[in-house]
């Protein structure tokens, strides 16, 4: 994150959830609806208090009985032309699954923070990214954030992307549970005037209005259904440059830039490249700094936008590497590899780029990922770069044999 030195005086130490709630507040939402679930709860608690204190004018906070009700309420509100926000996690996100497709299919620009948490069974409240990644084909844009400042800043960017008339798709802003949501860090909270300069009021062209009757989400028979899916995919493609533009426009207003579709760390001459997303990037950067201090050419490619998937940007960034390792907190069960790993390999398949690539699945259910683990992964990748041979394409980083 680039921060203007003069802006450091504006930093305050707050919980990641509060920073996210504050960002939602200054986005001037008109309807908020959410159901509390750990580790998302503090975001909606903070927003509820802000509402009670009169800090969010012209907004309605809807208390509901489940996450399915929360997203359903926002679908209705967004269809009337309101700017809408929610937050959820894990099992709550899964309970929304059916309605997520409806929100995207009706082209409703809802913004939702997903506080990433492992999925049961067994029950686990700690962090990995299986929950949001399992929803990757629902038609929602997905942006993954590295730290609390980015998680907050991306809420405003998400509204700008979602509400663009060339996109009109809902957006998930994903932040790691507890690791970001419950950690207190120095952040800069946007004041209302600054937020207003970046994010204009929502002015939809199409919305439910008795004076101009229309329907949302009605029957689509075989003669029209394909065109609906085609139009959604075209909107995803149009979102690619708009995600980049939103990040650059945000930098112009605030001086802060977290990357657009991707972000590169010490990639200018990197021979070994680690690809990942989320808060684990902080640990990786510390390890890469140590390798660089020894003169070893190791770099990091941060994937920020997962949907739409930035194939072209990723391929270009990785084109000069000698070996690539994708490290992620998820697994595609039955495929025995991480979801990001599969996507990157698929994106390179019909190109002339042939770089040895391996994948590691780490941190499931909140298991600690230590610098020593990253070092081991880099060392294995160096062997691949030297020999060009891959003995194990994808593996779990740590399995306790005594528990099997």
C-alpha cells in the first residue's frame, strides 16, 4: 500500500471490522441487511451502532432471521434502485447460495463483504477461503484483499465497479476472518467529503417504479435464457478494465493503491514467483525480502480480482519466470489441487508459455502458515526451476500423519 507521508497523521488504530463498517457507512448505503455470524459479526454490530447513533442518514437497517433473508431483502431493495450492503461468512454465505444467482442474474449491484472462514463439517470458525471460492460461478465479481486498509478501501471501489452501467453486477469484497477482521491495525478512515469525491450517488436507469412498471427475474424460457448468460459474461469482461480504473481513481483521491486486477512485488527480474491472494501475502513478503537480501530472484504475484479472472494480466506478469508456485487456502476436492492453481494453468494452456508450475494448499481451517513453510515451498520451487521436472504437481503443505 502506498501512503502519502503527510497522510500518516490521519492513521488511527481500529479493528479491521470497524474499518470495513466505516467504509460501508461513508459509501452512503440506503439499505443494509445482514445476519450475524462469526467472524463477520463485528462489522454488522458496528453498522447497527452507527445507525442507532444517526451516523448513516437516509438508510434503513433491516433485521432478518437468516442470511438467506438478508440477501433476499437486499435483492428487493436493490431492484427499487437503492444502494445496498451486507456482510457474511462461511455457512452464512452457503445459505445465500440460491439467492446469489438471483442477484447476479437480475444485474443488481449489491456489495457484500465476505469475511472468509472455513466450511464445515467439521465445524471450524477459523480462516481459509473455501467459502467464497465455492461461490465463484454465481455471477458475482470477487476481489480478495491483503490487509485491513485494503479491505476497507475496496468497499468503496466495489460500489463504483458494481454500479457502473457497463457492469451492473454484484461484488464480494473478501477479507480473511480474524486475521484481518479482528486485528487492530493503523488505518486511514475516509472522511465523508473524500468518499463523496470518489463515489457518486447511485443513479440506476432501470428499477421498480409504479410509474414505469417493469419486471425483474421473471421466467426465461429456452428462447432467451442463453442471451441472459451471455450478457452476464460480457459484463464480466467489461468489468476487467473498470476494476483497474477504480483502483487508479481511488489512488488519485486518497494516495492509496492496492493493485488493480493484480499487484506485483519484486517481480521485475523474478525467476521464482509465488502466486497467492489474501492476508498470507504479508508473510510471503517478509520471506521474499530475506531471499532478495541474499541476492535470490524471488517475487510475488498478488491476484486481487478472482472474478472476472484476469488471465491476460496474469500470463503477462508470469511470462519471464523460470518456475511458478501457487499457494492458497482452499482445495478443489476430487481435483486434489487449489482452485487458483487450476485457473492459472487453464489460462496458460492455449498459449505458447510453458513454465513449470506447482501448487501448495496451506492454512486450512486457520492452521498457521509460518515463514519456514514459505521457505520450504520456495526451496522446492527452486528445484523445479533448476531441473524443469515436477515430481508432485500439487500437494498439502502439512499433513499430520498421526491424525489419519
